């Protein structure tokens, strides 16, 4: 898990075979990842540790806002589960049908949480009310 002091997300030690690892980013923030590898600290005159290595076969990104992702998933925009792999649109925005692009609702409308995709998801504010988003 994440450590608030060193920002280590995950670590492994010892011999580890090829594996898949996923990390879910739950906020709309800039995130940077760095992978590090350290050979064993055991000194040996034999070459038993001379072939220690780490290999990253691929890095797969999804749902990057503004692009630079391997792919984008179609996501619901409101009431997104905390365990969802989707990053919701900002408040007062809906997802343009089938694109993953967020658009702002017109003035004095609110987003309908039960159907947050398409401009029809923006409904007028109630009587004597207005939207501040």
C-alpha cells in the first residue's frame, strides 16, 4: 500500500516471477510513477547474484484526462464507486455520448445522476433555484 512518507506504492523482495500489477488512481491529479531496482546486498565471490535483474514488459494506462492513455473506458459520471477505474467528469458536466469527452451543462441546469451521459442528462434547475457549478 501507499506510504505517506516515501510514496512507495508497492515493493517486492526476493525472486518474483512475471506478474501483473494494477494501481487505481482515485482522484483527478497529476501522478508520476518511478520504478526502482536494487541488486541484493549480499557480497559473494561466486557469481550467484550477478544476474539479478528486473524487467518491465509493458505499462498500460487507461482514462487519462486529455489523452496519453492506452485506451479510455466509458464511465458513468455521477455516483462513481470508490473502487471504480473511472475518473468522473467535473461537477456540472456530462459525458458526450460514446466519446469519454466531458462537456459543461448549459446555465441553470443540473446533472441527472441516474443518466449522466449525453446532453439530455442536464435538466433545468427547480423553481426559484439556479446552478452554481
